C-alpha cells in the first residue's frame, strides 16, 4: 500500500524560496585582495537566476558538466546553485592537482564550460586547447592581475550576467538527477569522480542542521575555510543557505592572519578547515576576539589533541573532529560526547574525546569488517575496516571506473580506514588499508610516487610511506634502494619527481636503504617500515 | 543524468540500528497507575522484533491496517516501530471520539487487528462485532481493572509476545510505502484518513532534530504529552528514537499533578502538549524543580501569551508555539525569533514572539492566497489562506474521500487557516475559513452540531460558533432560534445532543435568539455572530 503524501522532490531549487523571502537580507561576504564584498541572499538569488540564463545562452545542455576552478567566493556559491538548479552538473576541480591530473579530470568529466577565478587562469586556459569537450571559459574576476587572453571562447562572468535573461522559475528536478561531481584522489590509480544527486545533497545539508551534528542555524555565520572544490566544501554552503545562516568566504586570500582577521570581523560562529590550516592560524589567535565562535570543525585527516588543546586555550572552543570522504558527501561522523559519558569527563577529557571522529550522523549506517570478512564487534576494542551505507554515500564512480573493489557485493562503501566503534557509536580511526598519505587534507598516492621513483634506472626498488608531520598531519617518506654503486642521491630522486608529480607531493625525506622488508607474499612490509621509520625519524 | 549515490530508502527500519547499538542503554519510561516502568531501547528493539513476529503469527497481511487504541506508553511505542517496519500500517485511533465515529473510522480503515489498552477495552470490544474487518483484539495491560472478555479473538499482548518468534531482520521497505494512518476531524463531514509513508515520517523526524526546529538531541529526555493518536504524537517518538533521546510516556495517568511530577522525576528536557494541558499544569508548577526543561512546545491551537508568561514565571522557560495539521505530519511552523529581530527584543517581547507559530521548517513551502485567488504578499500585514506543500504534506485523503476542495489544482494543501507571513517568514494565524471549533487541541465540527440541533422539531434554525475559552482555547456556542411558543430551553437542546455527539462536543452555552444574522447569499453570518457573542459573553 502506497502512502498518500505529496510527491515533492528533495532538490536544490527548494532553497530558492528561502533566499528570496525569509533570508533575503542575510548575506555572503567574500574576501578579495582589495577588501571584502557583502551581498544579500536576495541579490544572490537574482544573480543565480541570471547565471542559469547564462548557461542557457551558452547552450549548455541538461546534464552537461560545468567545471569550476575557484576559491571560496560568492560567485562560486552562485555556481553551486545555478548549475544544479537548472539541471546541469557542477564539477568542482581541485586546481592544486598536478596539471596532467587536471587535464585528465576535465577530459574524463567531459566538461562543457569552465568557470575560473582570474587568479587561476594560467592553470586553466591551456585546457581550452587540450580538452576537446570544453567550448567556453568564463572568467570570474577575483582581483588578480592575470591578463585575459584574447580568445572568442573566453568570457567575463559579470558581462555575461548583466546581459543574461534570468530564469523565472526553476523546473522541478527529479531528486535522483545528478547535481555535482567531485573527483577524489583518495584511491590508487587515476582520480575517480563521485556524482552526487540532488537528493544526497539536500539530505546531507539537512543532517548538518541537526543539533547533534553541526547544528547550523539561522543565527550562525558560517565560514567554510575548506575549499569549495573539496566535496562541496563539506556541504556547508548548502547547509547555510538551507538554514539561512550568513556565509563568509575567504576568497583567494588564504593566509592564516587574514583568515583570523575575517573570523573576527564577521563574528564567525562556525568554521571548518583541515587541521593544517587550524595549526597555521594558532600563532595569530593571540589578540583576536573570537567570542562569537561556537564551533570549529576539523576534518580531512586526523586531529591531534595537542592542536585542539592549544586552540581551546586561545579561543575557549576546542576543535571538533569530523570524518568523511569524497564518496560520502562527505560527513559520516561528527565529534560529540554521548550523554552517558559526558558527566564524568573533565574539560581536558572532553577536548580529547572531541578529537575522535565521533558517532555517525542519522543517515549513515556503519559496520566494521574484520580481515576474515566477519563483522567485528562494536566494543571499542576490536578493529575492522570501516564500511558505510546510506543515501549520501556513493554506489559507484562516475563513468563506471573499474574500482569495484571500493564497494562490497551488498553495496556498502569500503572506506579503506581501519577503525573501532565503541558501544555508544563513537568511531576511532586506527589505521588505513589503502596505500595513501594524507597531507594537509589532500591525498597523495604512495603507489604513484613509487612508480615514478622506480622508473629511475638507478633505483632497484622503492616504497613510500606516510610519516606523522606536525604541520601537514602526514608527509610521504620515500625509502629507496639504489642500484649498487650507481651514485643515486636523495636529491636526484627529488629532482626526478619534480615536474612528474605535483610539487607538494615530493617527499622532503628520501632515505637510501640496502633493502626493504617484505611480507611473506613478497610485498613491501609497509607497516614494519612505517614503524621503524617513525621511530628513527622521531 | 542520474546521480550515482546509493539507493537507500528513508524508512523506519533504519532506526533499529541505533536502538540496538548506540542507544541500547537509553530508555523509555512509562507511567502506570502502579508506578513507572523503564525499559532500555535495547530491550525495546528485541520486543519490536517479537511484536513483528506476533503480526506474522496473526497472519496480518502486508499493507493491512493495525488499529491502536492506546495512551502514550512503551507498548504503543513498540507498535509505532513493529507495525510499519514489518510492512503493515499503524492506524492510531482517537478513543475520545464519539462511538459512532470510532466505528466509522475502524470500518473505513478496514483495520485487521486492534491493539487496545486495557483501560479502553469497554470502548473497543464492541467493535469486534460491529466492524467485520477486525479479526483480532490484543489487550495491552495498563493496570486498569477492566475485566477481560472470554472471547477467542481477544489476546493478551505479553502472552503473544513471549510466544512469538522474533523477526531477525526487517526487509528493506520502499520509502513510499504506507506506514501510518491517522484520521482528522478537522474537516467538515466524516473524519478523513491521512496516510503517511515511511519517507514522510523519516523526513519529519529529521526536521525535529534540527537546531532551529525542536533541536531534539541525544542529550534530551522527551515527554510527548500530546497523545500518540494525535498525528503520531507530533512525530516526537520517532524523532526521539532517531536522535537517541530518552522518552517519558505519561500512560493513562494524565492528571496535571502527575504530569508535573513525572517531568521533575525524569528530568524532562523537552515536552509538548496542547495549551489546555499546559494551563492545567500551571497551578502545580509551584515547587517543582523543572530546571532540566529546555523547551516546552504548545501546539494544536492558539497559544495565549498570558499562559506562556505565567509558565515562564514558574519555570524560566516560555512556551513555544507550533503549528500544523494531521495533513502535515504535523509540524509546519515552529516558533523562533529570527536573528535579525532577536537583539532588539525584551524578554517579554520574546515570550510574545514565541506565541506565534513562527517560520516554516525547511521542507515546507508556504504561500498565502487572497480571496480572489491571487498571491498575498509576505509583508506581515496582508492576509490570505495559508497553503502548504512539501514531502511531509498529504496529497489526498485515504480512500480517495471526496474532499478535493482541501487541495488546490497544483497540489497544495489548503489549510483553512487565514494567516499573515512577515518578511522573515514568521507566520501568524489570524482567522479560519473552515467552520470548526478547536477545543483542547481537538476539532469540533460546527456543522455537525448545527445539523443535530436543527433536527429538533422545536428549532427553526441554529448556528454554532467558536468562542474563546480560558481553559480549552475555544468552546462551541450554540445560537438557536426556537419555533415560537415551542417552549424550547437551552437545557433541552443540550439534553438532545447528549448521546448524539461526544460529551465534550456539547456546548456549555446555548443562547436562544429571535433570528440569526445572514449574509447576502442567505448563509449564517458567523463572523458577525462571533463578534456580537464574544462581546456579549466577554
């Protein structure tokens, strides 16, 4: 028997009503080199309708991918709304990736149009010629002095916007329609696309509004420091628009001093960033009045308790951990202390507890799977691979990438993280099954580094492992066995990598060894290597 | 282009995981005449599986309606889960309705099995003979002395439960599957059923967890004083189970003293009731320590500011209004002060503001429609009929009741309430288009009362209007024009109604008049009548 409730989709056009009515005087503030610009949501909504008109004018078909290369800004926010609300798919690209990977991603997504911040134009303009799918490039002027190329395919955002015919009303969108695409490098091999639908984005935003998750409220001023090309800035822009919270966008000016200054000036109540950014801000918190701040979320990698403690000392607010992946929209776990234990904790215990990922959000189902495939008990002691299911979790990769191993036969996502879950649902990450390094919230593939290094004629074998790093969380360390008497040096390895991988992938430390420990099956025994290297370098 | 997220339904079985793992030690406490009983959610989950086994044992088909006549209790909570999770539909019946209406409702729903609290057995047992669809009656012993009839169709809940084979795992339920059925008398004519699906119930519960709505948290102890036969107790049981909050169920003991005592003893943080119940509790708040209380929601009718002020004086917490209907799951609006006005309000202004229904929840779209069908502006001054759309709003009535007038051609619900909406989204109800009286949170149909009165040979004509009442919010007042020299008295009208309508429908005041004011088209001019009577009786 079918229910008789209205068949209203969970889709992004439903946010327009709030922007145009209830929250029309709330605003988004963007930092630019020249100063900050605030725009009301009423005006943003009007610009979103115009931007959808621009996409019509450029003949972008329904379902086509619209690529964005942008910092966190009002214009990027307008893309977040206009592209999916008008039936296209917003593909946010991480411009920090290696040029070759960027070209691969734009090609794989078959982006039809690219929107690019002027400061990133040098990276993006060449794609017009190398990626055949790209027909137009729209430049968003973020105050950078980069010269605009004379190219009929290159347009100015504001010029197009003022000429556009605004879309009067967005048509109803089926909730399973694709809305956004984001590539993850958190896998081995080529980057893989995760294709979010309207339903998953709306449900994820609803989750962020919940009291026990981020509790995003109309009272909030939300600052997503996490880039908008990282899993929809962890869903925060959509959550803020849904709740009617103000937004503060750091723009291209990502210096820690400036971030602290904006947090203070805009009386930010909620901010989210990777641990590396929080660490960078520490020295600048001294005399900043952050009394408005109620929650500072750290994600994208482990949160050191010492960092949270230091942040708490300066602001009165501990950092709160969170855990998720590109494949999970991303939020799966959000740190909180369950009521059953809260009363027995000291303030410092609480800070420590909030450094764990915490319990799952209401829509995510978790399970732990032991090495032998059996379920591991949720007793806080047994460990297993963390697997996730839910309507905000990917079922497959874009283009059907042959990455079946990321999903179980019964449709759960294998996260590649090894965890424990305690009886109150608190998740702790204890290890990683995948061969990756998480540096400043970004993935680095050990396997790719190894392949590049082993391509050197003077190298016998090489293993790259993650070692803890105060600033970046983790950094890659290369253990290299040279061909005897080849004269290979650490510096020649680093020089070789330069130009072959992104600059920030290159290991600071390259250790030359006589041999590498192996497992019984002949694979590099990375766990053993990690243990010995961490001790040695500690 | 389709998204690639997992196809996981928003359905009630997803709550089981929380009950069995994270929240297994949280509990539901039920007040019974003999004392209170607390049961852990872990045990509740096991009993829910057993109860589903009972339904299998009784051969209740998928999609069949399972009627419940119960107070707020742990067993009723078990029905809330077991019935929909196993693919049946829970039909909660308001046992306070007139016997004839109850029989009509059970018949219209074609209930297969009825679950009844022992204290309500006298009302329900006759239905076994009068309603042919009902095959079994299961008695939940709430401590009442009512004798159990010797009837092979009558079973004891606990006996069935201990004999049952628990359902090991609930099958996945399509989210549009019917989950619950509730009849509203908030319409003219026969009661009409609203058939909720799993999706609407889950989405509604998610809404109640949001910071700007009820902010139900794992830290909460939630007491739904509103009956479980009233629109799923406003969704609170499902919200509490989703969040992992404790529940306090008042059971059959609904005296104000007892309610206050339980709130104190269980350190209730969140409670919800109609204004009449809050008013009744006022004199008993004197020495109660309600320091744990963070929110007290009033719904089901207008909230007088004076009541909220008095409540605030005794508890430090103002009452917060809410607005909804059986057709809307029910929550549409939840009182809160938007941030733009909050800073300029005194404490008393704030109490006053919270007596308005407030802004809509994130999934409800609102519009105001003026008399001429044009949209009324949301300026806080213009009034119009409030219309609602969203995935938690009914599209039709059960059985296709010919009540098309309740829905617009474009599929919005006509609420029958006349409202204003201000630029910050705050809704204020200013009038009612439907001819109904709301007494203590329950609807009374003026039209039905008029029909019954006009059936008296000594009555020429009669109109029933709502007049304000301190205790009940509104009460019906009958304006009756007798046949000249018939000797009709107010008392004879009241006597006539007795046995024809529910006792609490009978107007305390019957006014005999020489004639009734009419509109140009000859209808009773009720607005004029209301004005003159309110002045006269004030």
